[in-house]
C-alpha cells in the first residue's frame, strides 16, 4: 500500500481524547484520515500528535485503536482499500453491502456513492 503523509495537531489529538473520555465516537472521513489516526494511536488507544508518513496497511484481523466509524466511498474489488473496510466492518458485512450496492446500481470509486461503516467489534 502506498504511503500517505499527514499531520494530526496537538489540539486535534486533545479534542479526540476529550471526545473519547466523554463517551463520544471518532469518525474518520476517508481512508487517509483513518490511516493517520490509527498511526497516531498508541497501543492503549490514546491518540497523540502525529506528523509524517503512514505506511499502515490494514487487513482483516487488524485491531483498531483510534476510530469507531469510517465515512468512505465504495472501493474497487481486489483493492487494498477494500481490505481496509473489510477489516473494519467484517468480511461478510462488506460482501453483503457490496452485493446490495451492485444490485441497486450504486456507483463506485472516487465519484461514487458513499457509505458509513461501523466497526464490527463495537458493542451494540
């Protein structure tokens, strides 16, 4: 997976931590922000300031530490980003969502329809 560069400021990291302490959820808007937030998260889940490249390659089995939901478009089959969303939501949920999208004529890739994906390991 290609590296991506980004910055998570001390103020933003502090706001994320305050949101978590208050019982709020963290929503990544796009896969780049997800990768940056996860790269900024310590093993404990604490989100710290970050500046630099992320080379994080998220596959099923990855333990998410920083985010709860992801807003993203539908990604192309056999892509690294499809693996990322399958890691987040679970392979079967993604297969079902994509089957629905194909049957309903949703558009895919950069200018396609979007979806809000919740982590499969969160309590209901």
